[in-house]
C-alpha cells in the first residue's frame, strides 16, 4: 500500500469520527436535554410521608438502685474484686426422735399373772389416745399394742404391773405399774359373802357375754388363739354374705400360673373380720390342712364342717412369713 492511499484512508476515518461527534451533539441538543430525570412531585410525597421519630421517653433514675451501685459504689481503682468468701460447712446433727414413756400412753388396770405358764397370763390396758378403739383391751405375753404404738410389745406380765419391750433393740424395757384407781374409784375392793371373781372381756364393746358364760365378742386368750364370741358367731352365721361383700375384698393368688391361696386385698377397719385378726395383704393358704384357693372354697369348707370342728387352724401368709391363727368356735 502506497503513501497516498494511507493518507486517503486517514482523512476518511477522521471525517467519519467528526461526523459521528457532530451527530451526537445534535441529537442531545434536540432530544436528551428536554428529558427530566428527577421527579420532584414524587420525591416531595416520599419525604413528607415519612413518620417523624418519637422522642425517647424520659427515664427516672433511682438513687439507691441505679446511681449508688454504678457511680458511688463503683470501684474506680481498677483492682480485681476479692474472691468470694466460702462459707464453712456446718455438720448436720441428727436429732433423735423424742422417746415417749409407755406410762404416758396407757394405764395398766388389770393383771392376771400365772408364773407357771406365762402364756396364760393376761393384762388389761387402757389407752389415753382417744383414736384407739376400744380404749380398754386385753393382751397376752408377746402381743403388740395397736397402732400408732405397734412398735411396743408386752414382754412380761408381773404380779403388780406389765413389762414392755420395743422394736428398737437399743431401748431398754419399761415396766408400768398396776394402777390402783380409775376415774376416781378404787380398782381393788373386797368381796362379800358368795361373791366370786369373773374374768372381764375387754374386746369390742366389753359386754359380759351370754348366760352360759360364753363371751359375746371374740377374745384373744393367747397370742394367735382366738375364741369366737356368741354374738360374733350369730352375726357371721346370719349375715356372712353381707360381711364378705362389704367388709372384705379378696382375689385368688397365683404362683407360677397356679392358684395358691386367697389374698385379702381389703379389710375394713373395725369390721368383724378385722376384729378376728384379718389384715389387708394376708393370704389364706389352708383351713385345718385343707387348701383353699377362692373365697367360695373357704366358705363351703367352713359350712360343710361346722359340726365336725370346734377348732379351726387357718394358715396365713403374712408379710412373707407363714403364720397359723387358731379360732375356737366354743368356749373350751
């Protein structure tokens, strides 16, 4: 390519650039300078539509709670705070439960001591707690007192008092002397001509009994030996179905899938069953060696053998231990 040709192309290029610049200036002058890029009315509406911020509410400072700890009580020295004080551990001391003497909870109003056979000795006790009913009860050696004093047992019946032992083996036995007066009257009196001593039954209401000398209510003469009174026998014979439905609830006990006794799930307090030694949770295993597995079996056995037996040995599982309770249906 020669020099004249290069010059011609350079002139043409320069002319084209000048023409494009001239056209751009003309176009801006004719069109763009008339376009308004800022909408004043829209901007005015937006600015006036902004809600004015609320002034902060004044805060009242309390001198004792706010100013005192943050200003006056502040440690301006910059020293680290001292370590917290460790309180010394106080050894707890177990306070033993107060020991209540037996003579404060009962009164010995009668003793019948048999030195040759302690098992045939008896004592009559009167309780000061009004919640214990009956207030006067007859006890033999080894018998426990009624709740809430069931941790106390009759250890020995003496000629002039009763010795008591406790479930707490560390507590020594206590002797309560025979009371010589009761309610202002002498308990010891002289017998006139023809008078004789008759043992008093202090179970239930304490009624004297029938004309033939049979006690009207059940009497425990030895520990685990119960003598059924005439009134109790009559009441059970005439209304045993009502007694069993209202006073006692039972269910069959199963061991390894096999029937094994009758469990007393509930015994109403104060009922005839309760007075005859039945307790909730007892399991009756057998009667006179005959296994029973339902309430009906026990009733049927007793009815069918009422003329055959006068002594009934009931084997009971009580608190994991098998006990034998003996009932005498006559005053033998």
